[in-house]
């Protein structure tokens, strides 16, 4: 069946591709099994060399890949180029990781070592917000560990993933990364296929829980990076002039369509108006438009469903009496555009506060009592990331100790690094990605105990 990929800045068809069938899934897994036999037999040095070559090829194709990402996802071209650069760096990083046996004991009685073995076929399900980068996050540690991958990208943003798979297969072995296109009629047969040994998923918590149910019967290994509703706490001693720009960028990066964005901001009342004013000015300075046009800094929301969801949250906030501040959109825009929106003094029961917006809107809540507001800031369900903003103090250290998220940032937010494990607590995820810990999630353990 033909699938039209829309450019969210224009709502025009960017590309038309075919979708996969259940038979295509079967073929992809069979090809992946065959590739696994060859790839897993290669030495660590051979796999590392091949992945470094992949990274160089991604860099060489950077202009094409960035154009693809902007055209299918909507982000400004400069941000798409950043995404390509991240893909290059993450690939080089994973290529350079080593997996030497860990010696647990070397005594007169015995030698005990832990070896790490590849799992087999890994199934990857990726979202539409960072289509190239998240595919890299899923694929590269799996390949470095010796596995093969079948990936199902979002049906909204598959084009850059198809190109990435071609690049990988050209510089490794044929069919090492297979791509299937479709929705759950393709995804569920992939996840439940008996020859798939691990699943990695980035997306919403409800879908992540459904995936966990689907794969539990086969005891497949699983890594889930799920939703968040990250809170930031601005302390009374915070330097607003120094922090406002970073707070805006970590709230609105990728038009707020990032799992680890700062999504709820709690500000001490003494700094509330100054910070709101600063953020409103930064929002007004954004150039909203088609990401392929020069000078654009702020693109559209990726799809109609998300556009409607975010606008409904904004409408609810207006109806509640909260102050909603957003610059006017330029005339003539035809895509899914929402201006960067600040919501002042929202009731804490609003959807825009309680639920993950995943769009360009930030609720800002004043507080007087830090201990009291922390009871609200710590979400009952989500615990992906959190942050505290201010000068060194006992209060700052106390907030760090209280936040229960997988990552706590200090005077920053949403920063992910290839060497730093990243994952959520509570319903925000299972397992971690990145760093050696993330790499080892793509392996199985083999303990060798030698008596002397």
C-alpha cells in the first residue's frame, strides 16, 4: 500500500513509499538472522572499524540527510544538521567502545570471568520527533555488540531511516539493518516474532506498556524509553539573566517535541515576573516558518494529531483564566504551526501541567514554599528528567536529593551525552541507553568459572 509522507510545514506530500506486510516482516527477520551469523562472528576490531566507516559515510551524506529530516519532521535545517552531527558522533562513540571480559576473581582456587555475548536479532521501534538520532541510539550499540537489527520507524518520518539503513549495509554487511514500514499491523508481528530476541522502543508510556505485555511471554530483553513530564525548579537565588536563555532552549528545543524537554517550570515568586518576561521576549524573537527557509529558528509541530492536542491544552488554559502569551504567527503559513507559548499562573489541575504536552508550550507556576511545591513537582507517574536552577546552596542540594527522575540536571535540562546512561524511573522507562551500561543491554552474560 502507498504511504504519503507529508511535510508538516506545508502539508504537502514530500515522498510516497510502500508499506510492509506481515510477509515482509518474516523476510526481514530471516535476513536479519542470516546477517547476525556473519556479523557476530567478526572480531570486535572488525565491527569497530566498520562502524567508524558508517559514521564517516553519515557525515558525507549529511546535507542529504539533514534535508530529509527537515522535510519529513519539520524542524529547522540548522537543528536537522545538529541531528546529523549527533548521529555521526554517537556512531563513532559506540564504535570505540570495548567489551573486555571482566575478571571477578583470580585466586589459587579459581578464575571467574564475565563475558558479554550478542543476543541475536534486535527489533527497534522509533518515534517521529528525532527520526535519525533515535534510530542511531537504537541501532549502533546493538551492532557494536554483534547483533543485527530490524527497525520500524514512525510512519510519519521513515525517509531518513531508510537512507541510514542503506548507508549501514553498504559499509558493514548486506541486510545487517532491515527496515519495515507500517503501524501496529507490522509492529506487533515484529515484536512477537520468536526469532527476535530483544526489543528497544522510544515513545509513549501506554505503547511501552503494551509492548512489555506483548514480549513478556517470550522473556525477550527489552529497553523502553517512555514519556516524561519533566519539572524544573527555579530557586530564590537564581540569576535570571544568566539562566533565561538556557531555560527557554531546554523547554522548546525541537518545538518542545523531545521526551526530556523541561515541561513544567516552578519559579520562586520573587523571580517569577522577571523570568516570565525574559522568556516571553525570547519567544517573540523566534523566527517561525518552514525549516528549509534561511533564518527560520522555529518550525511546525510534526503532525495533525499533535497539533490538535497542544492547541486543545492551550484553549483549556485560556478558558481557565490563565494568562496565555504567544507571538503572532507570520501570515501565509499553511503547516502545523504553533508559536512558542508561555502560560502564566495556570491552575495545577490543567492538562498542560498534569500531562506531557510534547509541543511548544510551557506552563510556569509561581511558588512561595519550596518544600510544599516539591510535592507537586514530583510527578506520581513520570520520572524521566528533572532540574534545579540556582546558585550553590543547601536548598539546591536538597532539591537534587528529592527529585526522583532518572536524570537530574543542575542549571541545565535535556542534555543527553553518548557516554552518560539515560533512562527513566517509574512509568518513564525500563533499562537505560548510552554509555557502557547502554551497550551491555544489547548483550547476554556468560560467566566462565575455571577451577584451579
